């Protein structure tokens, strides 16, 4: 059967309603999604693992000799079984297959096979491998991220059914492909999913990495060209009014905040749409910068829209700006799915979620668009706001995760970059501790009781995904599926019950990703009001939640988070003037995990942590990037700046050589960051 890339996976033989629902939860809806589900590692059959030292539960290659084979039946289900006693130089293992009696002809005593499978926990003193894949000679087997009933082997079988039968469009011009020694896209996909040599893997990887970065930068370059041709709103740089606004603020701006504001005011005075990225560390005061700029825009007679990714954060920004700007004369309104008031349309500053993009609310005359967590809203959303205003608004994108400047300048070619590294006066760095033994844990609980006794509050964060796949000392987080959210919900619920028993006189609250928005908001409001002493949560509290009274952050399963995520979570405390504490509580420990977590213990500088975080990543490892503002490249590595710059230069040269040619951005295997830029 021939497939199109946008065909549903339901068309593949063996994919019924139940399987397709599992695949949907993994984010695999189409053939393109399936082919873009790249392997996270490979098993090389030419380098087998000795059974005596094999890791339990990890798919590996074994080179085993058949000693004896017996037929039988399973007790529970009555299935026919084959049990082979096999061995290598390190020891013996029992291997079982079910309902495959024809294998007995192959499994002759004395014959040697490459077996691809997982070692089960020792049962009755015996090592076991269940239903491994048999190969007569060494092969290279791709291993995929999996979830629930969808195994790596099953994904491998689905890809094998459709890879050769799918029409794949080329996204690179021929001259680019030839000059950079790249493969045809279909060939590259085959090399990645069905390699026969390590060289094929490398060639396929290089081609697909080049393609995704090419499309990313191509979208940026084409967007830059459109913006530069537009006439924007001119906001006069009123120095005297700016000085008056500063005098009304409840604190003195840091040098970094003042510089960032001056840079934005200079941009907005040019009459060309500003596109600036405000790259700030946790607690560096990005909201204050946004509020002052919005006030300047209001003075010029234009509105500001402040977009937040969630209702909780929108309501928090609304309250923060109201307090911050109460003496400036600027009026602040809130617009979310659950909060819509007519008078909001007349406000100078309208804070809201993406509901603002689609609801019938007048935003004219719109002068400035501020986007919190800039990766969540793209060019398509900005164009929707453009339809509600006469001229394109200025754009200030904010990201709460520090991005190394060299990387920011490379990736965000269409954005000017302002960085905030200073902390506002009065902020004390959070003391961070690694809790890796029982005495430390007891002291942590004592500190929790001490802090609550003096009126402070505590966050306890549970990972959304308990299980962690560790491959070659690189920790890889699975995509957050619905069932993983259920696991996180259960883990948080269990922790809340445990803590309530541990602290029977304290008030323990619970919030997780499965709660409805109104329920989440109610819990966070209770936390803000001080009626909760300890709030157990999944990483829903990660970005932007501001509880000034919170002084303790406990992170359970700390090894399950990226350094950037941990730094964000730590930033939820220490927002007042009191000393605050962060406790990292890993559920698993190794030397690699210890070294990684000690980066947090030894540094409070978000930019230092960001450098370390990126250095620890590999291509396709998107752990923690969902809150970072960085593109989630599946093949390319964000640490390979030379490669990123080489592709960016190739895009620029091509557009210069073919200035009138509009190059289409493919939806073939595009990740969300590419789709944003179309």
C-alpha cells in the first residue's frame, strides 16, 4: 500500500482503534509523525553484551549458543512455549518464546544466534530472556522511545511497513544537498531507521539534522524579510516620562533592567516593528521591564497585550502589574477563558491567555505584544493579533530560562537580545542541598517544620514521570504522555498523603496536571492566601508562579529533571527577603547524577547552569526544553554551535543567490518550532 505523509497511522495494517489511541497519546497521528519518531539509540549486534553483566530491562544484543530446547505450555494462558537453555562465555540464560513452535527447527543445539531482547529479573535463580528477536548474523537494531503497550519493537515494525511505501518530499534544494554532501531525504530516513552500517547512521543523521535546522533558519529569514518591509507603530522615546515612571515604582530598577528598557524604547521609536528577546535569569525582574514598557506605550496612546501560557500565570501577571503600576495611571485588565469583563477592552494593558487571539475583544490601537515564555506563541499567533490592529505591534518575547548568549544570537537571528543577569536588591540566593542519605532527609523535614512554624510555606514537587531511561550515562526523558501525567498524579497524591501523616498538624495541599484549570487556580489562590502550609505539585509550578512567602522547595526524583527545570523550580522560592532553601531528593543515584545535581548545589547563576545543561544534552534529548524557549531539535544538537552557524550561513547565502525565490517550508517532519515559523 502506498502512503502519503499526512495519512493516518490507522491505515497501517495492525493499527486498530486501541493501538491508534495509544499512538495518539504519544503524539503519533500520521505517517509523518511515525517516520519522525527517530531512534534514541542503536543496538549493534556485532558488539554483544555478556549475559552475566547485562542490565535488566534494557533491550540489548546477545550472542548465544543453544544448549537444549524444550516444548511446553504456559500455566495461566495455555500458550505453547519453547524454552531454550543458552550460554555465552560469561554464563547461561533461559530464553522463552510463545506460540512460535516453528522456531524449534531453527534452534538446533550447538547453533549460535544473535538475540535482541531484554534480560528479565532473575526468577528462581535463573536468568531469563523473553521472546528475543533472532538474527543469524550481526545487525544494527534501532531502539525507540516507548510508552505503555507501545514497545520499541512494535514501533520498529510499523516503520518497516510504511517506510518504503511512503512518498517523501525533498525539502532541500539540490545545490544545497550536493554542496554539503547530504543524502536524499528518503535515503536518510532509511539509513536512520534501517541502517546496515554505522556510516549509514551518521549520513542519515547528518542529513536529517541539516534539514530540520535549515527549515528552522529558513523560517526565521523569511519572517525577518516580511517584518523589515512593514511599517510599525512609532512610540516616542519620552525620557522625562520614563524618569517619572521609575519614581513611582516600589523599588529601584537594576542596571540590567534599565538597559533593557532603554534598548526597547530605542527600538520602538524607529517606527519598524521591534522583535526583541528578553533573556533573564530566575527572579531577575522581567515583569517589571514589561510593565514599564507597557506604561510608556500607554502614554503614547496605544495598548499592550501581555500573553501568558496559562490562566494561573495570566492572573498572577495581572495582579503583579496592578500592584507595580498602581501609581502610573496605566489601567490593567485581565482576559482569559474564565475571566472576561467588558471593561477589559478599554484597559491600557490587557493580560491574558491565547483566548485573546480568538475572542471578539477590541485590541486597537495595539502597540506592543509581550509574550511570556516566547516559544509557546509563534508567528501565526502574532498574525492573528495583527488582524486586530492597523499596524503590526512591537514584540517583546520573554524567556525565564537563561540561554547562553552565543546560542541565543545564533538561534534567534530575527530577535535582538537583552539579557538580565542581576537580581533585584534584597534577594538572597537560595541555599541548595543534595539529600542523598537518611540523616540529611531527617534534617530536611526538621527544616520544613521550622520554616512553617515561623509562617513560611513549602513546595514539594514530584516528577510527572517516575521512570527514567538511562542510556550510556545519558538520561533521556520520555515525551509527556497522558498516561505519564496519570503516573505523576498518583505520585503527587501518594506524596501528599505521606506528608500529611508525617506532619499531621500542617495543612497539605495538592495540585497536578490532571486538575481542571479552575481547580488549579483555586489551589494556587489558597497557597497565595497562606491557607496551605505545604503544597505538593507536579512541575505545574515550574514557570512564573510567585508565592513570596514560600521559603522551601523540595524536589522529589530530582534526577528526572533537567538542570534548567531544576533551576526554574528552585526559583519559585527565595522571592522574598528571607533566606530560602532547596532540597534535591533523587530517587536514583549514580556518579553521573551526583555530578549533574551538584551543578545546582554549587551555582545560583542561571547562565552558568544553562551552559552546563546544554553540555549534558545529546541530540533529541528534549528534557526540560519545554520551558526553555529553545527549539526542540530531534536530530541536531544545540551544543554544536559550529554546525548551527554553518546551516544558518547556508540559508543566508542561498537566499542571497536566489533573492526572488520563495522557498516553501515543508510540514513533512516539522517539529512545533518549525510549524510556528511558517
